[in-house]
């Protein structure tokens, strides 16, 4: 599932390809992925308009139109954007035509969602999203986690608690912080939570730098080794468990359990 680094990359790709161009046509190929908007309304709000910019929040991309609406894109498990001349991709769910090319929302499994809003803040509030993982400050982060009794990995992945982190990068952030994924958040010291915060920021920015290609990350990272019979970068086998129903990799030697 695309996590924050992917959506940030999609945002930059969108800005580099699709701004300041008149939308000539809107082809909604799978209306069932629309949320709180009809195909006709979406078409009416988009045709003859231009995108002026975009912003990302957690795993959502909000593309700003010159009529003060925002096109909402959530990429589900397999969604991404593609700008080219091609109109025949069988997995295109929405196709926007410009004079110079087409922007396709591609989604093989159709778990992505598309909508419209005039108020991004209200949308975030209605979705009960936590603060964005790259916007939250250290003080707020420590306050949020220090009083919670839940497992630290589950909290990192909870979009209503902090927005943007999924299964892969939760594993990486905890590995870099030397914290066992089953650790209780309220058992982590203030200094440990501060380290967790800084590793979260570092890991997410490094993932964006590496174009969200986990297996291309530096060898000191967990993700290039996160596979069957993978080994810790420091040596020794990685352990595999389930946390909140998600497959979790960690090193029993490097990551301390706080409970």
C-alpha cells in the first residue's frame, strides 16, 4: 500500500506534469471508486478548469483547482499516477485529458478512492486523521505517545493517531530506533520517544530521496533485508511476527522490548 513517501512522490510528479493545463475531458471508467461525488458533478467541476497546485496530508493527495475545489486522491493498495499519451491501460480508473497528454489514475485492485472537497481541513477532520507524520513537531509527538498504553507499531500505523505511516516504514522506523514492535508506548522514556521521532523523520525523508524503492535503500536499513530468511544488517536472522494482523519484521538482538 502506498505510504507517505509514495504519495509525496506522486505529489511531485503531479506538479511536474499536470499544472496550468486546461482539462479537456474527464473519463470516469469506474464510478464505484468515487466518494461523496457523482460522476456528473466530478465532470462538471473539472472540465475547462486547471490545477494550480497540490498538497499531501498523510496518504491523501489534494489537487487544487482554479475554482477552489480540490480533487481528492487516495491510492489504496496499488494506485499511482501516469502522465502520457496512452488511453488504453485497462487499469485506468480516471483519465483526465489535456492538450499535451493525459493524466491517468491507475489502480489494479480498485481500492483507491477519488473525491472532491472545498475544505481540506474539514475533510481531514471528518476523516479523524491524526497529524501528518512529516509535519508534527517533536514536542507534540512525544506528548501523544507518552500517555498511550498500546503497542508502538500499532500506534505508528493508526491513521487516526498519526497520518502517513504504513506497515513497511513502521518496521523501518522501529528498527532504526532499536525498539521492539510489541513495546508499549507508555513504557518508552522521553529520550526514547525523541529518538523515535527523529528516526521517523529521517526514514521518511530518506525513502522519498530513494524514490520509495525499499530494496534500494542503504544496506544499514532493514527494508533491503525484509524478506523470507532475511538477515539483520548487523548480522543474525530477522524475526517475523504479526502485529495488528500485519506481517512484521524485526531483529530480536537490536530491538529492545519495553513492557
